[in-house]
C-alpha cells in the first residue's frame, strides 16, 4: 500500500532540506575559491610590482592600498617622474614621493593648463597651485625646451610672444613641411592662412549635461569638405 499525503509531504521536505544543504556547501566552496583567487591575484600583482624596474601609474593610484601593499618591505623607488606636473595640485604630486624618492623630475608647462580645482575657496587659499609652480616661484632652476615641432611658425608666434618671451623656436621641417605635412599647397588657399579667427554668430544649446552648437558644427563640416576637395585636387588617389 502507498503512503498517504503526509508521507509525500515529509519526503518533499527532506529533499528540500538536502538540496538547501548541498547549495550551502557549494556556495561555501565558491566563496573559498573566490578568496583563494583574489589572494593569488594580489600575490602575483605584488610580485610583478616588486620586480619591476619601472612602474607607471596615476598620482592617485600611487596612494592606493594595492600599490602600498606591493611596495611594503621593498626599497621603494629612488626616482620619480611626474608628467604634466603643472596640471596637478600640489598634494597629489606629493603622493608618490613617500616611497623613498631621492630624485624628482617634474615635466610640465605652467604657462598652459593650470591645476584644476573646482572650489573657489580652495583656490583662494592656494590649492590650485602645483608643486611645479611652487618650486618655480621659489627660484628653483628650470630646464626649458624651447624648440617646437608641432605648430606652423605663424601659429607659434602668438604663444611665443605672449607666454614665453619670444623664446620659442621652430624645429627643422616645421616652417617648410614636406611629405605628409604638405597636404595642400599654401598658394591654393589664400583665404585660409595657418592662423585665422572666424567670427561665427551662433549660440550654444544645452543637451543633457553637455552643450552643443549646431551652427558651428555645420560650419566646421563645410570647412572639412572644402579642404578634402582641395586635397583631392592636389593629391588624387593613386591606382595600381
């Protein structure tokens, strides 16, 4: 004779308990494996950082627990190079110096973008000053790279006179570019000299958290098409 409804219910409850118990075991095993995997990742990461001769990272990353754990028990880093140092606030530039720095090289240009501080109060009390600027103001000697390789001489003339006392010079090939730089002969575009301001009457519009200017976009697209047409006239596509 078969069992009654009560037996079926007890059997079903027993199966549920066993399934729940098995699930807890699997979850515990998964948690243990996850912890072991994380520990192995930390070990490998620390090993790589400790054996590396050069480590690249952001200033804030140099203060992270991951970085600190990897450097503990090591001689640290004697040399520290900070790129774009003039755009970093002073406290940020101090972060990587705590790892035994003996030689610090700051690479940047305080005549370009300054350190970014949104708080007007913090800026008022000097937080927007970079370590680069502090050392410059204190009379620390600077090495200025005065030869530029990016701008046409007519474009270079303004920042050189306005920010660098006329000291900027042009590198070879800048004044008379050849190869890929000579895309359109200057004589073919008298209305478009290397340095030109175009006063376009337009208005910016809000688009969510950003702004756009459709009039400027259409105008710039037209300029691009114009230059592409000029380029195709003087440098037609090759066939072979």
